[in-house]
C-alpha cells in the first residue's frame, strides 16, 4: 500500500469510527483500495483505539448549529467554466474562474473525491475576491472525475496514481495559470489529500509560487525538505479534533523553520478534518469563517 492509499484507507476507517459511514460501506470502499476484509477490520479497530486514547471529547463539528446561510466567500463567487490543456501525459481538465482585473492566480487542489462542484465553487470564491482560480482535475488521465459514477471509485483511482504524476500535473497547472494570469503572483491551496499535495509541491520545489495554503494535509514524510521552496509564504490549517493529521503539524513546522520560510500554522478550535467543506458532515462554520478571513489577509500580504 502506498502512503497515499494508506492515508485514504485511514480516512475511510476514521469516517466509520466517527459514524459517518456504515461498516458495510467502509469495507466496500476499503476493498476498492485493495484492502482485504481482515486488514480493513484491523484498521478500523486501530482507528477506534486511537480515537479513545487521543481525546475524550466527541469528534464532531460544532459549526452546524451556527452555520450561516451562505458559506464564506460564496456571496461573491464567480462562475467557472471547463478548460483543457496539454499536460505532461495528455490532456488535463480543470475548472477556471477568471477574476476581472486579477490581482493574482490560485491553483486549487481538490480532496480525494476529485473535482466536485464544491471544489469548483472554491475556485469561484477566489475569483470573487480578485484572484483567478484554476481547480485542476487530477483524474484527467482516467477520463476526469465526471466519468466516475461511484465517488468511492474515484477516490480509489486517485490512490493508484503515482506521486510523481501528481506533481508533474500540478506543475503543469501552475504553468497554465501563469499563462492565463501573466505577470501576477501565484498561490496554491489544497484540501485534505490536496493539502498533502501542497506539501509535496513544496518539497519538490516551486519557486514560481508566492504563497501556499494547505488545509488539513499531512506532510509527505517524517522529514520533509522545503528548502527548494524557501521563498514561498505558507499558511496552513488544522482542526484540533483531527488528531491524525494534526500529529504531522510539528513535522511541517520544523521543516518550514529549517528552510527559513515565512509561515503561520493555525489550529482551529473545536474543528475536525474537512471543516472548510460546507457540503460535508464535518463543516464547522466558525472555523471556516476564521480560515477564510486569514486566507484573504495572507493573499493580500504575499500575492497582491
């Protein structure tokens, strides 16, 4: 099992432990990843034990009761349109939201569900505040996210993509963004798996970027080296109930400090994994609002 497959498998198991998936559905999704029933049962048990020992607090979102009618940034969101370009291994697909008189550009990296309507909306939200957004579809090589009628199959397909292919396609996305937003500074934002891919990009070296914003993404390893991206200003978000990903925060912090990078690592209180996704069960409105405010401040300071 690759590190990404392991990460996805743990996420599925955790979703079951937290009551978001039935045991049957969790086992089905794990099977799509190639995890045997015995291994899946052991993984679920381990995640259950981790939950018991890591915190006595319930792992839930506190934002549901106070959720605003409009998620942060949605009121000014602009529409997206589908675009394609030739990537390193074939045609790449994306959703493009062009900001009038753009102050900069942002590459948006989706969760392990692929390019969903929610991810498109995020690109539109950035365009609405003046930053043209390009939300890349990392399942382009498999025909695109829309080809998968079963969201779990899309997640499993993402787990089978080699890390070097992700990085190559994301670099191509940065190139396309540069072409569409010439002479402007660029940033990258990623969520969940996409947050982890932001860290991978930083380790691979992305001097083209002015800022990077990973949301609850794990570091690619226990000793990442970000020195090739030393001029990128990093704003990272975690949820204090997301113990699995939060455990990697000290690793990210140490690597950023070692590289001498401008950084701010924020742990939102009472927030879980995926707290920014207003279509999910763990959406936390206060945390999402706070994160959106900090993201705008960061972009103003380091992108334009």
